[in-house]
C-alpha cells in the first residue's frame, strides 16, 4: 500500500492569490501550473493523481510542496540563478564587433558563437544578440564575381531597358542553356517522409547519362520555350533558334538576351540571324549571368524537378524536364518584373570594384 501523504493546507488569502494567478492571462504558464498543483494538494488530491493530471513527475510535486511550505506563495516563483551573465558594456560590444570584422580566429576560418564567447569572455547568447543587432552572420558565405567587361555599363543599360521598357510589337526572350543535366538513379529505394522522420535516400548513385536544355523565357508572360538535346553545340543552338522562329508570331520582332557563350556567336549562327532581320541580340556583360532572367527559372527547375528526383535513363530525365516546362506554362507562369535600375546596378558594381581594390 502507498504511504499516505501528510496533511496539507493553505490559508484563505493564499488560495485567493493562487486562484488569481490561474485567472490572469499574462501569468507565465509555469507559475499557473504550480498554482494549480498547490490548489490540488490543498483539496486533498493524491500526488499520484496530480502527476497524471498535470503531466509532471513525483519529484516536481514534492519540490513545489516543500517550497510552498517554506516560503508560501513567493516560494513558487523562480529563484535567481547563480552565475548570471555579466551585463554587456559598450566596450565589450565594440570589441566583439571589432574581432568579428577585422580578425580571424586561430582555430578556424571564421567565427562561431562558441569561439567568440571564448575570446570575448561572454556567453554564446550574448554573442548572438550582438551579431543579431549588427546584422552580422559570420557563418554565411556568398560567392560573387565583378565583371571586368569594358562595355559593362552599356550592356547593363541595354538589357535592363528591355526588362523595364520592352519595345512594342516585339517579344523579349531571355535565352540560355543548362548543360550536363545528369540522369541520376540512387542505388537503393528512397525512404519516404512520415511523422517523426524526414525523407531519406542513399548518398551514392548511378549515372545514366546527361542531357542539355535550351530555354527561352518570355518576360511578358513568364512562359518557357524549351528544347532538350543530347549535346551542347552551335548546331543545337541553331536548331533552337529555328524553334523560336516558328513559335513567335511572324508580325513580332524577337529580342534575344544572351550570355557570351561561344555557341551563340559562331559564323553559322550569325549568318542565320543576319538573314532574319526581326531577330535582335543583346548580350549580358561577361561574368554577369545574374542579369539573365532565365537563370531564375533554371533555379526553380533544379529545386522543384531535378534535385530530389531519380532517373533510370536519359529518356526519363528528358520527359521530366518537358513535363515541368508544360506544368510551368499552364500553372505558374507569370510576367517577369525587374526592379533594379541600370544606374543602381552600375553604382553598386563600381562600389564593389573600389572595395576590392582597397
């Protein structure tokens, strides 16, 4: 038989105060639960029933009973914890910011909260708060490349003007190719998503070949004209231009935004374009692929259709790409909106050049 608990009682004033804690909305959940625990004890409820009712352990029940017996209602509040972090001074904050920006730790290539806490003799929480306030993220890394194209400004103005003020009676197409798309098949079946477990797959895979995709992104509608090929040559690009020619109504001019790939500038391609005066080419600056709108759509293709798929053959890969293009054109295509002005882009690039040269 369980040992009966000793008698426990509270005063009328204490009961009123505990009941008030339970009623007030802004009472912390922990305090409201402790108040309920004491009230149940005072009503003669056995500790084992309180454990089941409040989903707490036996030591918890007797801890707060003892604290209440010793200190009354105030005993239910959290006591000050030992080792409270020192308050941050302006000097400490400046030192953390100086170390973060100007120095590299001996133990690593970049700062972590643990390393900075060690060097600055503060807590990791305080490091996080300082970095958050200063918008510093040492764990993040982005890549960049500054274009050295001597005609950078002219090309930016040309391309951005097409995005922001497209000509009348014309279709503006952002054109590029995604090459060497691999048909990958994982060596074991994928384990599906379920509650408490993320989707899992093997790290190793089998290659079944590659395909290339030529895509023309219509900035007015967001739709894609696509062509999947086995190889990536001027011959395939010329075939894609012929496909565009058939797809665009004869009464419209065609403005093509292209990068500086050699396949776009061969004699055969130039001859074909010369014979069709409605085609106009506009080249992005070197090392400025971000200026080509179709690159954003390629990122969607990779993320939504390729990254987590498995393909047992190149034919299966091609079918998946074509299906994604079809679904995009029907379901998700929308007009492209470019917001950064040419002057803003040129000014930002000039600042980056000055910073890199400093």
